[in-house]
């Protein structure tokens, strides 16, 4: 084990603790499940209000279905505990 799982767990926890970030990522997970991520990515690319330095990382995360679905599951499970 190279410790990657610990880094990923910390990332999930950090995201789940910030209300706005959690809401954005959960919306992206829902879009991913619905097969509508390409629409989101197109709108993100055209949005002049989002800085280019922000667009690229969001687009990368939005395309990582495994991460988004793991985050969604993590938030649902930890929400029950809090």
C-alpha cells in the first residue's frame, strides 16, 4: 500500500466538509450518473465568469467518474454518522 488511499480519504473528507464544494461535486456526480457530463463541460468551457485556472481542474475532476461516485457514496455514508 503506497498511502494513496489515505490521500484520497483526506480529499473526500475535505470536500465533504465545505458546503459549497460538496454541493458542486455532488451535482457533478449526479450529472455523471445521468450521462450529462458533456453538457456541463461545454457550459463550463463557455462560461466567462469562471477563471481558466479554475476550469481545468474542475473539468479534470468532472471526468473522473470513479472519484465522483466515491465522493457521493462517502458523503451519503458520513452524513448518516453526523
